[in-house]
C-alpha cells in the first residue's frame, strides 16, 4: 500500500503509528467477538493477554501521534492516520485549489 510506504519513509521496517492503531482495534475486536472466543476456546487469561497487547499497540499509536503533533505531515503520513481513523480521503482537486 502506498500509504504504508510513505509512512515508513523514516522508520524502515518498523511498525507505523497507524498500523499500531489498526492492530489495537483488531485485537479488541477479537476479544469482543463471542463467536471468535468460542471458536478459539480463549481462557480469561488469554483474553487479558490479548487486551494487554491491544493496550500496548494503542499506547504506541498515541505516542506516534503525539510525536507528530504540531508538525506538518507529508500527505502520505496524513492519509495513513486519516485512513485508520475512518476519515474520508479529501478531494485532492479541491485541496489543491483546482476543484
């Protein structure tokens, strides 16, 4: 995905802030999905472990977003954060004054 490539510009193979955000959401969805819990026979301890991993990813996403606060983000980074936050992509023609 081009957005991920742009967001990795400085970090090499490290996980980006938006990827941490998405992983936290996915992990929480697993433990909230009763059918998944039943299928996987998750114990209470396993659910707590997954919740803890989700918390770590959420904290890392928050740290990444905080570190970027006040900075002018390159469009690829901005788009990556908007994508995971569910913000519709802007009309680039309107943004550039041609729409």
